[in-house]
């Protein structure tokens, strides 16, 4: 009976830890679901920005591109080169939309947190911030990546894909399985931690020295935000390429 009560207390403690949140949130009730409203609002703004830029850059395609078309073509070429390098010449074309969507969404999300004065918009609870400032967003992106490389491996290699867990020796089976759990964890927490830390540092500096010091930190935040988007997309493409080529 003592062991049972101790187990119940342990599970109760874990449940309390899982309920811990950073700051306050603006919740929406959708049926029986409870979602973070501020994350959906800022995510829709980011999606709207991406759709607007895509529309302006492709509405009138010309042989000699104008400035919007030239910008869109440059971004597309950058994403294609990224996917080709990580996935391979033969398979990369099918994955350009996925890798490009990840990169652009994360990039604009991160920059929106640094450039858009979200805090000027008041909410009943909580405040607006970059969507990647919420762990739910980064975990969802990481799980999408995991699903993508599992699909890529199974689609390309069939059930023989699972043979990678026994390479180079069956003794490493537990470690190889654990690796597939650590990939989404590292992707999600790396992105979330860097974006949250950057916004907290800027917020503290603005409150202490509001004029001079925060400006260089904001420029540094723009740089690191772009790097984080590039790292996430590069790792996602690398995982997809690895799943199709076999165990390395």
C-alpha cells in the first residue's frame, strides 16, 4: 500500500510540473479544446505576410524579373540549394515545399518577435509574441519533421527502413530507438530556448537602459533568429535525407 501511495504522489508531482507555464496566456475555448489564442493570432499574421509576399512576387511573372519576383526567385533558389545539399540530387525536389515552408515560417516568426511591437496590442490576459516563443509551436514543428522523415524512409525503403535500428549491431537497438526520440526534443527545445532567451534579454535591457544598449542586442537577435531558422530547416532536411539513404 505504501508503494502505491508513493507512486500516486509521484504521478501527482509530475502532473503539477507539466502544468507550469511561462507567463500568462490568452486562452480560446474551441469546443472542449483550450488553445493559446495569442499564438494563433501571431501565427495567422505570419502566414498572411508569407502569402502576401508570395502573391506579389508571382502575380505577374516576367522573363526579366522585377524586384518582387527577383526576391522570391532568390529565396526559392536558396531553399532548393539547401534541400539539394542535405537530401541529394535525386530526391530533393519533392521536399523543397516542406523544407521551404519550415524555413520561411520559422524565419518570419522569429523576426516578427524582434521587429513587430506586439506588446503595444493589449489582450485580456497575457501578451502577443513570436509564435516560436511558445513551446507548443516548436514541438509541433519538430513532430512534423519527425513524421516527414519517417514517411520518407518508409516510402523509399519500405519495411527495410526499420533495419537501420539493428545497424551496425543489434546491441545498439535501444540507443538507435532513443535517437528518434531525441531528435524532435533537440529541435523543439533548441528553437524555443533561443527565441525565449533572446526576447527576455532584450526586455530586461529595455527596462534597465531603454535607449542605447538594447539596439545592438536587437540586431544580434535578428541575426540569431535567422540562424535558428536555418539550423532547423537544415537539420530537418538532413534527417529526411538520412532516412532515405540508410543508416550512417
